[in-house]
C-alpha cells in the first residue's frame, strides 16, 4: 500500500515536471522490493530493481539539465517518428521476451503475459518521461487499460484503485504536457524567425 501510494505521488510530481518525481519513484521501488522480498516473490523483486535503475537514470538526466527549457522547467516535446518506432519496437520485443520468461518460470508471475505487458510498458513510460516526451502519458494510458482490470480480477483492490487514480492523473498530465509542448514549439518557432523590424523596404 505504501509503495503504490508513493508511486502515485511520483506520477503526480511527473505531471508537474518536478525533479522530485525520480526520488519518489526510486523510493517506491525500494519499498516494493522489500514487500516482494518478504513475500518471497523473486519476480517482483527483479522487476522493481529494473524500475529503480531507470529511476536513477531519469533522475540523472533531469538533474544535469539535459531536459530543461529556457525558463528553467523541464522541456517537453513530442517524440520523432524514429523515437516512437524505437519505443514501440522495444516495448513489443521486451514484452515478448519477458512474457516468455514469466511463462517458462511460473514462480515469477501469476499472469505471465499481462504482467509482462504492464512491466515493460512501465519501463517504456519511464524512459519516455526521462527524455521529456509527451508519449510518456500515452504509454501510461496503455498500461492502465490492462492494469486496472487485472488488479481487480486478481483480488488486489487497493492496487486497482491506485491504477484508477493513475488513469485520472494520466489524462490531466497528458493535457498539461501536450499544451506545454505546443507552447515551447511556438516560442521556438518565433525565436527562429528573423527580426524584420527596421529592415529596408
């Protein structure tokens, strides 16, 4: 419950483009590692260790200012078609690989393929977030579409409730980042136009 709640806070901080989203995701991962380890769920421990690794990488990117806009906030944009292809291809290949692993080793997951989809989709969303891509929210939306019914059907009511709240935050965050990306693109376009004031006729 605590780990999922901290993860929810991390998503809200991501919506606000706060660098504290990464420490929150890191803390959520650490708490969930402890929870899974105490329940002897090695698959869950392994998944959260990867999440922790991506959280540290995203924290480093945002701390170094590689994703900052001119006003000091985190710059957001839509991915290029090449970046989208890499994200989609990586997610598809990753889901197949992880799903096959979960199916071959039943102790790693109760629901191999949906679990693999959610896990790899979460990693893809975090990678997109670290790069300041608006597609981060679309990835979370696709994860929620499977995560919500899976959690409730598995008897994990609290996790299901968290995913429902995730969905609301995803929709709000998507709108905010979308508008933010359009504002930044407009400012960049205006800055690239030559100043014609005082130019000879």
